[in-house]
C-alpha cells in the first residue's frame, strides 16, 4: 500500500509505504513498529520488536523486494527497551545471510546500555526473555547525522521515556518525517515511571520537538501522528 496522505492505516500486517523512502510495519503483539528506510544500496531499519516475530517482518521485506540490491544496512534503536531491541540479533543474522553488511547504531546512552546488557533498563525479563549484550558500532550524540545512501537523518536526543531515547528527523526536500520511538505517540507520550524515565526531561524534549516542521510523525507504537504541532500542543497542555 502506498500513501501520499495518511487517513487510515491498515490494522493488520500490511506494509505501508510512505514515499519516496519509507516502509512501515505495525508491530505484532508487544513488538514496536518497525520502519525500513531505503536509499540506493543502503537501508536503515528503525527498531526491531521483541524478536518473537522477526521472521514475519523479514518475509514481508523479502517477498515485496524491499531489500533487493541492498548491500549495507544500519539497525537503529530509538531507545533501550526490549520491545524495540529484542529482534536485533536475529535480524542481523538474517540480513548477513543475504550478504548484507549490518551495523548497529544508537544514541551513546542506549548504546552503552545494550553493550552492557543492562536488564534493569532493557526489561527483557518483563517479556520472559533474555537480552545478550551486543556491540553497537555507531554511537551517536545530539545533532549527529546518520547517513543512509543519499539520505541524512538528524539525531535528536529526547530523554524522558528513557535516558537514551532519541528521535530521527528526515528532511530530504520532498518529505519531512520524524521517527519518534516512544517519546511521543498520536495523542499521548511514552511512560516515565520505568528505570531512567524522567517526566520533566520528557516535557523539555517535547518542547524541543515543536521546533521542527514535520509532515508525518512515525511513532514506536500505534498510528501516525497526523498534525505534528497540534498533537504536541495538546499533550503539553495536559502535561
């Protein structure tokens, strides 16, 4: 399915194309939403779910040809929670089996948590699972640019849901997209009562995000954010 404006998203596992670069897969069960951004021979995968359903997402990418010709992929985690990082290793192994070089990227706080395998923050135990420590190849900080083919995405550090929570902003002259993770959703925000959460920090992060012009906000769970600034204004009022 291709869209030029977003009215209603399909409520089953159907890939939703946001031209010209992005494919959205709604998360199954406890999984986060998973995004694939494609440019030339490179791809960016944003979050990977719990890992329980990784094969379903991989089969869609394979069957629809979204990875055809890809030689290099970066897996970026928006934050440290297991429902966003649990599929990292499985998808990396699958991609490498297809001859694709894979690198992991995250904000430096998230990266250090994943490299330690710190389950106090990652919360794999809450899903009855374990998270094995992993190397993160690209440690990012505020304002860094993550390059994917001809595209550059800006990292915006947005602590609040977790200390390492970050958004990625894409403005290629045709479309402006904010990948928000669990920082902000359509009509609400990520909870702040889990380890490293901070309500005051989240409020400040939302105020910073108001500075950006965004056509589509693509969150870690749920539906697209249709009216970026109105959504943020309403959330900040009740916060």
